[in-house]
């Protein structure tokens, strides 16, 4: 399975998150947002919208492959 989310998946993920980072809550737009796996791809998480988080670049970098802690 592919690891990257498609553009249309990303838009869904961003909309579902209310255009906010799901960890730190800063406002997100299509330019500063990154889709990340809730269950890491390396741990068997799938590249599907239900397994995605909308994160800012900082949080995505910090989170890495650790499990999602709300
Ligand atoms: Zn963030």
C-alpha cells in the first residue's frame, strides 16, 4: 500500500479536523498542513482517511512514529 495520502484525501482530512492542527490546535491551511498516520505506517497503519491526522509541520516532525496521544 502507498504511504502518501492523495491530494483529495488530504483535503478531507483537513476539513474533518476543522482546519486546525489536531495536536497543538494552530490554524491550518493547505500550505502549512501535513497529513500523518494515526497508527504509523511502519506499525501497520493504513493510508486511509480514518487513520489520518491533520498536523502542522512542527507537530508532525515531533510526533514521528510514536502513537497518537490526544
Ligand atoms: Zn501542531
